[in-house]
C-alpha cells in the first residue's frame, strides 16, 4: 500500500463525510467572523434582521436557535458597534423592536460576500453542475428537518398555493441564513 492510501473505515460513511465538510466550512466562517470581532451567532442575528426587517429579542432568539436569556450580550455587542438599534415597541412597552442600522446592513452585505468567497474557494474542486447537484441534494435533505418546511420539489407549488413567495430561499436561490 502506497503512502497516503490508508483509508479509515468510517470514510465511506456519508454522514461522516458531510459532517467533516460542514465542520471545515464552519471553521473557515468562524475564523473570518472572528477577524471582524463577531461570532456565528452574531452573524445569524444580523442575517435574520436583514431578512425580516425587525424583530423582538424573543423572535430573534427563536430564529437563531439560542436561549433568549443568552441574547442580551450578543445584542449588546451589536448595539455597541452601531449595527442594530433597539427601541421600545409602540404596541407593547415591555417589548423591544430590534432593527439593523445602515452600518449593520452594510456589514451584513460585506460578510455575505466574504462568506460566498469562502464557499467558492472550498467548493472549487467541483464544477458548476456538480455544485448545483450537491446543493439540490442537500436542500432536499435539509428541508426534511425544518419545522413544517416542504421538500424542495414541493416548495414552488406550496408557495403558489399560499399566494406568497417561499421564504426559505432568497431571489438568488441561496438560503438567506448562511451560518
């Protein structure tokens, strides 16, 4: 057996390979975000706001998948860097409405572009058709675990039935919350 030809028995497992690829891409993203003083949770909060416009702390926490009690330090950092604003709701004084600032929108766009560059570099060994196929297959699998989300092939029909555009992808076809 030549050097480098040793295969571990688990390398044939699709779940293992998928996890290894995901971990590597997430590590690259986390490193890029850390260079800007942010974490993946900060970025997720910013992206949710960019996608929906405004939200309460509870809504943001739920969308990102964090305990609402852990949100204040994340929001404090974003607020302190003038990336978000927090204001009392006009409908309920106990509720704060959180929105992106113009600087926050700019940062989200910059981070999304930088993240796209990370993705392009990681997937460079695949041609465009292979990337599209991989994306379609992963989307089909990932939608199975989303709360009430239809499978990919059902999305256009389901959105048309409701009379609204599917919120699971943006106009470019990419998932709005990259990480």
